[in-house]
């Protein structure tokens, strides 16, 4: 009976996300855990062992074929496979099925709409839009998600496109709010609000605690609900006006 020959450089992996790079005329692949590649690229995940299934560089992950040392040296000028894995992870192309790609695009579409809703207002009503309203407007102007670009940069493009096409009145802005709190609950509620406030412009203690601050529009509802529930309806959140975000400001925090 003929023996089954299994090459020693073959490794079998399952439930794997493959990242591929072509360099120096050769194909190199690494095996990662699903959903971890984007977390690493977005700097959410910082532990390489949580991303890589193995610190091995392959020519074909599916067949378990490891890359030759001389090919790695020629392409990457090093034999350190962990370092090579990091290079491929940063610049390689993530291989996904059509179903996974569609799910990823839908998720990014909603993430972009969420960022726009958080950062923008209707300048006529001085109120923020819901994520659903932004999603419908994005579909109306045929926004296409680019999987290899960051969601924040794409959100800036969406804001620009919505303004250019006059699909809806929209401006990047921060809301200037006056928050009034009973002294008794003031300090406790203020500490909860702290993470939502961008800039505290004024704070006065008297019979009540009064704060004037700038916040992202998407935080307004959360702050209003927090103040109402924490003070049993005694606290108030009032919209004073809007502070425009300069058109040349290309950063979204």
C-alpha cells in the first residue's frame, strides 16, 4: 500500500482570515483570526498574538505551504517572520468572501453615517440628524464605501458631497449648551458629563451649578437624558447656538 506523503513545511489551519501580499515576484500570505485584522489596523488591538494564528509566512495558507527562507530574504531583507507578518498585516490585502465583503461594506456604511450624525447638524433647526436620516441621504447621492480607506476620512467626503448636492441642509458644528443642575447632584452629574463635553467655556456655582460648553451634536440627546434622569427632571439642557467647525479642518476627533 502506498504511503501518503505530507511535506514537513505544511501547516493546516481552519477558520482563518488570510492577508496576502505580492513582492519580489512572489506571493506571501499570513493566517489571522477573523475580525482581528481591522482591529489591528485601527490600533484597537495591540497584541500581535491576538491577531496571528501563527507567526509563519506562507506562500499558500489554504494548502499549508510555508514560504522559503531565501524568498523571504529577497523580498523583505530579513528572515524575522514576525516582523514580516507585521509588514504584510499593514500593507497586504485582506482576502474575504463575497458575503463577508458585503457585510463589511454595510458595517462601514453605517459607521460612516454614525460619524456624520455625531458631527453635524441641520443649521436651520440647530438640531442633529439621526443615523437613519444620514444613511438615506447617503443612498440618495450614491455614496460608495471604500474598504481600504478610514471611516473618518470617508465621513468628511460624505459631508462635502451632501453639501455640494444640497441633498439636505447640513453643517459641521459643535453645539453650545447651557446646562443647569441642582447643587446637590451637580458634582456627581458633572463627572458623568465630562467625557461628552468638548470644551467647558464657563462654570458658575450659585443656587445652582450652571455650565456653558461645546459638544458634538451627536451627544446632545445622551446629555439631555442623563441630566433629566440624574436630577429627576430638575436639571435642564438648553441649546444656545452653534459654533461652526472651520471648513479647512480636515480632522475628525
